C-alpha cells in the first residue's frame, strides 16, 4: 500500500495534465490542502511498520504534514492558489514563472543574451556545424531531400 500511495503523491506532484485529470477524478482530495496533509499523516503512520527506514520515512512524512498544516493556517490563500494551479500542466507553470522572472530581471536577461551572443561569435565554426546538422536531420525527418 505504501508504494502505491507514494506513487500517487509522485504522480500528483508532476502536475502533468493527463495525470492530473485522472487524479482529480479518482483522488479529488489531493486538491484540498487539508485533506492532502491528512493523507500525509496517514502514509507517515503506515511507514512506521516498515522497520528503521520506514520510521525515518514516517517521521519525514509527519514533518511534511506538519509543515503543510502550518502553511495552510499561516497563509489561508494557499488553498485557493493550489486549487487554481492544480489542473495546470507543470511545464505551463514553469513557463509563466520564467516569463515573470525575465520581466522582473531585464538586466540579467540582457546579460545572458550578451553572453550567448559573444559565445556564438567566438565559436562560430561550432555554431554553423550545429545549425547545418540540425537542418539536415530535420529535412531527413520530414521526408525532404537535403541540398
């Protein structure tokens, strides 16, 4: 049981759309922060029956549950935010965060672009070989003849 319940948590935490839809249909309580923290307590207690490593894992799960309850009660908006992003693909979340970071740190973005451009200028032979290899492999994959 512990392995299958742990797998459920791992799948839930990936935030992949396909997995999220199945989890929301069959394990909707995972999208409620208090119910999820209670689930962590349940799993933590089950872990104590698995020897010394199980006790360590059980303590970790109970600490995780305690921290979850602390966040829930300290920041009530957490549940609403989690519900809002619960069905969003993890890649989408990272993309939004990346865009927000780039908008808030234009100097860092400019520095990265400048550094990448300088590297490309200094390694022009490597860059042109890479472009040619990618172009020829994409032509082969699309069924076109490379010229």
